[in-house]
């Protein structure tokens, strides 16, 4: 099976272009979110969903076929990086708790990382409330640095990055690729699911779909 994990403030609908008989689109907001990963399965994760996919691959001792990461951070290495990130995450969490969904989405869509992406629309009040817990639970500052593990399993990893996502393109070139991990650029920004044809074409050519 192929398990697909959307990003923060996203939904399984973001990856409906990947739907086929052997594909499961997981909802991170589901109250019973508990993916059953079997030997030989493939994990595909975008952004926060990629961090979750890395944790799941590690949890099953990498007894998987492939891990596909889309603009997902492998983890911070230094304490000062983690502290700086933690402070930013705290500010975001405060906004999540005090802003209306409309105001927060205005703020979120205007972040520099999404400069070349189409804006996301506000989600339901129920999902917006759940997003506070989700953001806190899967903070990057809490995540271990998976780079050494990714290097050990580099033949199982494919990293897709947006050509116009300056932050992650630099990360892919200067940090991820030197570990021997396959990096494939896509003409797009951070939200790679907004380039469905190219994503699907690459996954098909790689024999993943």
C-alpha cells in the first residue's frame, strides 16, 4: 500500500490526484489517526506530513519500500536552531489560539515560504481548533534530526523540492543531497500538491505509483 500524509492546515483532498486502488490518503485531523504500516509499504509525506512519515518509517525499522518527502524538514541539528524555531512556533501557536481562522490564514498565506503558492482557504472551526494540538504535537523543534537515519536508508528515500522554494531548495542542495539522498526538483513553490501533474509524473517514472 501507499500511505499519503498531507501538511499542516491541509487535507487528504490535497492529494486526491494520487488516488488509486493501493493508495490511502490519511487525515491528520482524524481522531483515530493511527496508520497501519505493513512491510513493503510506501510512505509519501508533504511538509509536516513528511515529518510524520519519517517517524513512522523509523517506528517500523524502515521495513518499507520507499519514503517520499515533499518539502519536508529532516530535523534541526543545533540547540540554537531548535531554540529559535521553538520561539517562532510559540508565536504561531499563540496566533492559532487568538486569531479567527480567516485572520490566521491571511497571516499564514503571506509567509515568505508560500510566495509562489496559491493561498489556502480557511478550514472548518472544528479542524481549526484541532490544528492547535496538531501544530504543537508535531513541532519541528521537537522532532529528532533524521538525517543520519535517512543517510543509512538513502536508497529508499526520494526528496521532492520546489524550485521556487528558496528555503527548502537550499536545504535540499546543501544539506540533504550531500548525504547521498536523491533530490528531484519540481517547478513550483512549497505547496507541491498544487503541481499535481508533475508530482504524479515523477512518482510514476520512479515506479512508486
